[in-house]
């Protein structure tokens, strides 16, 4: 076998191995993030709350006052 051809085959093989390792790292990172998100305690975010109903009218007044809407 020609030295050039064997060198090219070795380079292609190494490139495939590195690409596979990189893909495996990405998959592990995504799985780790999904597991961590599943374990997280769900909290109520401002986006989940209705903007029309507030539990504390004084807090609503304060936020409107701060925003300059009153």
C-alpha cells in the first residue's frame, strides 16, 4: 500500500473517531441537562402568573407607581 494512501486512511479514521467523540460529549451534555431539569423544583415564574390577577393589591399599586403608570 502506498504511504500516501495509508496516511490518508489514518487521517480519515482519526477524524471519524474525533467526530464520534464530540457527538458523544454533546449527547451526554444534553442528557445531563435534561436530567437536571427534571430534578429541578418547579417554581412559579412571572410568565406563568396572570398579569391581571394579583394576590396583593398593595404590591400592584407599588409596581404601577414604580413603573410610572399612576
